[in-house]
């Protein structure tokens, strides 16, 4: 008997930043001379406290973990002043995004997101039979700021989830608390998901406290960025208990392993690692912005509050894919906006903020392009 294989109508998938070893092998460039600026990773690596905790818990791998990651939920609750029942943990923030899609948007209904945005928002929606609505509101290419009035006006009766990313990806732009509140209060029939993956670099504590005020708000964070645990896969969300209970009902039973739980707990107390990372990113964000003044074919989109920024290509004789490939040949890895972000055209690259020598390599490589 022959079986028909049924899959997605369009199998679009996430395009991550290229790994440094791939670029090294492909172009014959020593690994030490590669500047990986396409994944928003921590330039100092993983939290030392988390690494120690992971090593200390290797002997627990034969034991099933808490199915709700309760030790980590309790630590997060203690850190942010909420109840453990108001915390959901996942294998990276991305897993929680998939749970939210299943729990709060019926098939055929809409999920609203700023355009362009983190691709997982619309990829998960489409894979689950929901309708992603990318709302492009920015009229100023040199700010890329979200037009909150237009965003609110786009919400429809069958919109079930409304995404707000703060700082926004890929632009790094920032919404003040009053603007976030406006979106939440205008979304009475939808769950607002405030994605704060990059919030540590904003020089603010973020808005996680708002989750206690609104029934229809979930605030998400990740351990992949400032804590340097991208390879461990740890994320969490804070929301009212009714929201968290719905997510627990759809999540895989044991989605968090012993090492993820112990590493996440330790990372939350590694204040020295966080402070060092944030100080470096903020300092070098300004440094690279000043260096871009040397270029006449490229300019930075201003006011990023994240650990990345957009580069606009001013030269009409080239495009983002050509520049992306030219940078790869010079050992610099960035994101091609036309490939990595739906609705971001071929005039943009997204580049990480990293150590000073990598910022210099980026600017020098752009200046060297024919």
C-alpha cells in the first residue's frame, strides 16, 4: 500500500545566522578571524554560574525533572515578584510562542504582529493553520518605530493574539510603557504577548510588572541573550494564572530537562555576567554608530535599544544579498534582511553589537566592498 505524504503548502522555515565554522571552512578564513554578527549571541559566552550549576547536576540526568520546571518557576517568581503559578517555562522562548498559538488562537483566526518581525511569529501561525497578519506601520525608514495608533486600528474581532516586541526585532526600536498599555487595553478580546527577549540592553527593567495588572497580557523572556544560554534552550513567560494554566495544558509533559532548570536558576543570580555584558553592548552600540559616519554607502537605523541594529544600504547599485555575500567573503556574518525578515526589503542588513574588534571588522569590510 502506498501512503500519501501531506505537508505544509509552503514549507517556509526559519533562517538562522550562519555558524562561524561553516564560514571558516567555506572561505578558508581562520576561525579566530570570523566575526559572527547574525545571531545576537553573548560576546562573553555563557553565565559562569550557570555553567557551574550544569556541571554540578550532571549526575541527575537519570531522573525525570519536574514536569512544570517548578524549581525554576519558583526562582523566577522570587526574582520578579510574582507567584510561581504565574510562570511558564519552555525550551527557549520559541517553545512558549508555539504553546500560545495553540492555546489562544483557534485555527482560522488571526495573530497580529508588527511587520517586519521575528519570523517564528508568522511561521508558527501558518504551520498551525492560523492567519498571521503583519502590520507595517513604520513610515520613516530612519526610525522604523511602531505607529501605535495604526497598530491598534488593525486589530479585528477575530484577532486572538497581538504581538509586541520590545525592543523590536529587527529594528531595535523601543516602546514606552504608556504605549504598551494602550495596546493591551485596546486588545480586550485578544492575548497581548509582550516579547522582551532583548530587554536587558534597553537600560530599563522592562515591563514584566504589567503582567500582574492585565488579564490579557503575557510577558516573555529568554536566557539565550544576556545570560548566554542559547545552546541550553531556556525561556519563560509571566502572566495571570488562567493564562499559564492554559499553556500548561498544551505543553509537552517534560519539556525542560534537569540541566535547563539548574542552569536557569543559577543564571538569574549571575549579576556580574549580566552587568558586564550590558555595559559592553551599550558602549559598543555607540562606538559602531560613530564609526558608520565614515561610510557613505551605508547608514545605521538610529535608536536601537537592543544588541543589534539595522544597516540601510544607500547604494542603488547593490542590494542586501550582494552585501551579505560580500561580507561573508571577508569573514563577517550578518543577516540578509530580504531573506531573514518578511516584509523587510533588500535594502537592509541586521547586524549584532559585539566586541569592539568585531565592530571594526564590520565597518572595515563594508568600506572594502566594491
